[in-house]
């Protein structure tokens, strides 16, 4: 903002520019005075410079995805005593902001003709432990090589992505690959009483997909036709993916580029990204804390 005023002051004058920007002219002159003589900087100005360095570091570590709220939580986790309004003020002054979500695009086509399991979730996307409830969905990406599809399987307890797949075709095999990855990584047992929830897309209602769930001892749950709220959690994660990867880093040249950036994002999402729904910790931290508590209870018993 100060640089903007400096560039245009000869044409419009400092006063008129400050009125339009909603700041006091004295703010501009104070900044210029500090530039000429750093010793004149107030305690707040010196603190702001230190905070700006920390904010820039956190912002760049998120690859420009974090807004003021997430930046503030990261700084607080690091032990920095800073107010959220200060982060917001400094990010405005630095002219940086996080990504903003766009509108959701519907990709899964319901197949009302196929037999459909009951909805065992009823929009209550809550789990008390890992491997209790999974949700699945997929989306599409436009690339220079054609349409690319990306599927996810999410464990609801810690909002952790446990399976994903990128494909050039919207087939049952594509979403089945994501499910097989989740089953391989998580190794659920019948004792977990795991429920897998999806919408009524034909891929998720196919014989191969439902047979694989049954083979792994996983119960099935399917939302109602045309009701986005019945698979809202999966759609929310996909919304993050579209915002933080597809819309943010595009346009996309190839399938390989989409797959590589998806792999990097899934790793960052699971191990570093703070999630508001689980108390501003990462999915990995949420699960590790649960396992630590469980181990402590077992030892006490």
C-alpha cells in the first residue's frame, strides 16, 4: 500500500490517495520517516516487521493457500503471541491473501435403476475413532489432454485422505482403485464395523465396487438422489482440493501433472494442513493423539 502511494503521489497527491484507500496520510509519512531513519520506528512498527516476516514464511509454506485465520493458528501453534486482527491487518498491508473457494460442480451421475443400500449416516458425519466411517466422491479436471478425474476416500474421524486415484476415464475401476488403496493402507477388520458412504453414482453402486466392500467386511451407505448434503463431507474435501490445487495451480497440461500435484497436496493435507473441524490440528496429529490416548488407557487397565 505504501509502495502504491509512492508510485502515484506525483500524479494524484498523497492526501487524495489516502482518502480513497481509507488510511491517514500520517501513516504514509510515518513509514517514509522510518525508511529514512530506522531508529524512529515505534515498538509496534518493529514488532510488525518481525510479524510480517513470520506471516510471509507461513504463507509461503502453504504455497499461498492459507488465509489470515489459518496463518494465525500456525503462528499460535509456534508459540507466537499475536492477535488474529494483527495478522489480518498485516496481510492486507502486504497485499497477500489465501485462496477462496469457488462453486461446486456436480460430476457424479445418479443411477436410480440400480439397487441401492440404505443411508446409514443421515448427514451425521461423525466418527469416534479411525476406521469407523469412510466417505467417497470424485471430481473432474480440465486439461490440455482432455478431462481428468480424481477420486478420494476420506476417513471421517480425522478427515484424513486414505485413498485417492487419478484417471482419464470415469469408470468403476477408477473409484475401485482408490478404495483398494484405502483398504490396503488402513487394513480394516470386521471388528471396526466400518461404514463406507457415497452418493448414488453408478460407479459406487456397481457390482464390482459393492462386492469389494463386502469382501473387506465394510458396510455400505448411500445418500439420497440429488441431495448434496447427504455426502457433504466428501464434497467439502473435494471443494478444498479444487480450491487449493486445481483452481490455484492451473491451467493443467497433462494427466501426469494433475497426478503429481494431487500426490503432493494429499501428503501436505494429511501431515501439515490445519483443519478447523478437528481443532486446528493436522489429520495425522489427530490420529496420533487418539492412538496415544488409547495406548495409555490400555496400559492403565
